[in-house]
């Protein structure tokens, strides 16, 4: 079997000392550009690959970053992960990702696994029950950046302004005359859901109104049963004339429920998606969406972690907040339109009863 080329072979082929070859390959210490070019060329020609284990022992870095989210199949997370990976790869790091399935015990177990793999840092997304103290304990020996989850003043992370986003979207529907608005978002404990509910309720308070608490559906689960939840709301005596819902499984469930109940969009019900996905863009009619720059979230997370990994500088705690914006499409209409259809349906039924008596 042919032996793998060693760094000694590379040094001989490049005509430099072993130390110079090592510094050139690791881009460390004083070494000329000519030496770097010669060593790089020799390494490529010989097919030299550095020993990752030995290299990590010398540099005290594995070049691996861990990232945990509840479900990386979620299109909203997928776009963020892709952006994080691109930024980290450009900086020479490999991304290792895993699903927590929104389970705190699983998250803790995965963090311990990542520690065992000696990752250089962690990016942690929302997960079931959170505490800033938990992040501080993890961060004590492993750099951590929080993604849309609570952290203390001593921590670092990225937040999306879900409060003002929900406030804006609710105002939009209220301006259209809707007061029976259903808000469907995962969890009232985690920061994103908590802030959406607060923004939703404050938009009503601005008008001197109180939202129907039965129309706020914030379940702990990923709401795989959004279809039955929405169907139940639509069968109630005071059915919602508008829905605000997270744009993945929840949006899909709401759209199915509207179709199943014989309602059309936007004539019978208006719909706003929280998060812009392929479903909201390609559905007919296209769904008005509350969105934010997912790629910017990923880039900001990567940049914050790279600062934490820079041993030459002690980074200060930092919080980046990204704003949301409304993308208006065809899924919303005046509440008077849907209410008029209900009245017309009532008149038709009354007329049918009169005819039958006659």
C-alpha cells in the first residue's frame, strides 16, 4: 500500500525546512509569500492532506461549529442554516447541525455530544423551556451565540423583532375591518411566540379593543394538528374572518381547513403568513406575508461567533436585532366582504324556508 505523503515530504519537495513548511500550511508565524506558494504547490502535487487530529492538538481548534435548531427541515431554518454554513466555511470552519425536536433534554444531550466532539463554538436556536442562566453555564467553557432565544446582558445573540412584526400585521388586518383574528403560533413561553402574542394584543389595545382569547392558539408543539385547530375555530359560532399563522405546517393546516370548510381566500377569510415560504408565494391566491431577512440572520450569527472565537480580542456582549416587513399579496380583503357573504347566505336560507312553507 502506498504511504500517505507527510509534511516532511512536502518540505523536501518545496525545498524548505520542516518548520517553514508547517508555518506555510498553517498560515502561522513569519513565512514569506514565496515559501507559502512553493509549499502549497508541493502539497497539491503530492496529494498531501494534514492530520486533522494532530492539527487540532497544535492549534487547540477542531475547526468545527455546532448548530442546534428544533427542525432543520423547516424552510425558515433551512435558509438561515445555509447562510451560517457559507459564512463559516469562508472562515475555514465546518458546520455540524442537529435537531432538538424542541426537547430540552435532547438539547442538553446534544450539547454534551458536541462538547465531546470538541466543537469550537455553538449556535443555539429556540428550544422548549429556556433560561439565560443555562446559556451562561454552557458559555463558561464553550463560546455560544443565541438565535432568537432569551439570553442575559452578558450573552451574545441575534433577535428578530417579532413584536413589531406582529403589531404591524395585526394593524393591517384591523384596518381592513377584521376584529375576529386568529393568531396561530408555536408556544407562548419561547421568545418568538411570546413577542408575537404581545404585539397582537397591543394592536387591539391601540383601538380600545380586546382580542378574543379563544382565537390565540399558541401550542407547545410544532402544531402538526393545525388543520384540526383551524377547523374547530371555523366551526365555532363566532368564526374568525382572518388568520395570522407561522408559514410552515401551521399555514398549510389553516389553508387545508379553509378549503375543507368551503371557504375561499380572501372572500371568506383573509390570511397572513408569518415568514415567507414557497407555499405562501406559490399558493393561489398568493399569501400576504410578514417576513425578515433570513440570510442576514445567518450571516449575523456567524459573524458574532467568529468574534467570540478570535483569541486575540476579547469580544463584548452583543445583541443584533433584525426588523420585519410586510409583503402584500392577494390573500387579504375587507372584513365587510366576508361578513356580507355570511349575511347573504343567511338571507338565502331564510328565503328557502319561506318557499318551503309556501
